[in-house]
C-alpha cells in the first residue's frame, strides 16, 4: 500500500508545482493591484474630466445622472475583465467552456433575459428622461409603490433613497409607472379646522390679507393661494381648504410656514382652531 502511495506522489514534480503556484499567486496579486489602480483611475477621469464637460447641459440633476451612469458602465466592463483574467490565470479554459456549453445556454443560465430587459428599460428611462438623480419620485409596479429621491441611475438598476433613509435597489425592468414630483410646480393643500359656527366672511378677509403678504414675502409661491371654502376632510371633519402652487421640493416646508401664518392671524382675531386631527395633502 505504501508503495502505491509513494508511486502516486512521485509522478508529481514538486518543484514545478511550487513554481506554478508562486507564479499564479504573483499574477493574481498584480492583477488585483492593477484592478484597483484602474478603478481609481476611472473614478478620477469621470469626476475630473467627464463630469465637468457635462456641465454644458446646465442641469445639475442630469449631470449627476449621466456621471453615475458612465462610471457604473465602466465599472461593469472592468469587473468583467477581472473575472475573465482570474479564470485565465487559474488555467480554466473560459473560451472552451463557453463554446462547449453554447453561448445561448450560458446566457439563459445566467439570467441574461432579465439583464437585457433591465438594459432596454433603463435605456428608455434615460432617453425619455423620466427622472434624474435628485428627483423626488414614486415608482409603481402593481400594488408595490416606492417613494423617495433618486440616488443613482444605472444601466441595470435604479437606487431610490426612501424618506426614512432606506436605500432601495430596483431592477429597471420592474419600473412600470414613474410619478415624478420634481417636474413643475407642486400643489400645497392647507386645511384649517374651523368651527361650523365661525363667521366665514370674517375668516375670508383675514385669509385674503395673509395671502397677499405671503405672495410678497415668499418667492417659492408661484401662484396666488386659492380659497376653496368649507370642505369635508377624509376624517369627516369640516375644514376651510386653501390651495397654492409652490416650487417643487418646497411644498412641505411651505405648508408648515403657511399654516402657522394662518393660525396666528386667525387667533389674533379671536378665531381658534378645533382641536381635532385632520389630514392634508
């Protein structure tokens, strides 16, 4: 038995194996070092050369979108060559494997159909400019809805930063409906919970006076506020509803400021709000 084992090991050239191991290890180390150098070089070129040239678009969101897209694409290509080179150094016949298994079979096995769907949908998202980095959007797929700010747009996935800070990675093929909240002016709806017995004529005069001051003081207001009068809110309470259009992205801060101004003006005239929960949009 010992003779069989000895004969088995004697067929291997230990010196040659050690030399090959050291050679492959050095090659892998140099490859990884070169990979990280190229990755940093790509990042530098994109940030210092390509990104400044995109300033000609005069749109910061569009500039960030294209910058991230170019950087992601170059990184995908770099990772592909890294994997291919590692397999080649290890002596795996990559070309023979692809030819033997069939390119179509390998592509389907790797889920290339979904990948191509992501690419096509991502291409049309960019071509039609459905959203850019920094836009506030709601993405819908059936009953699933995700809202937040566009953090990154890639050739395969889109990253959405939720309002609570969560970062969502969404394959582009799963984006069916895009609701962009950053295009054009946004409506602010203010509901004032007043008593049914309040003097509406007096309230209207106070609100109109506040509206004139708001338009003069707040340039984010793009259209003069409109008083819609008493309305039935979602919770069943009667409210005085006011609409105004403001610069996109400013609707939440504007609502708080406007609501406070209305409340202060009405309370100064002895008109109090009803202390009940109400909803606003």
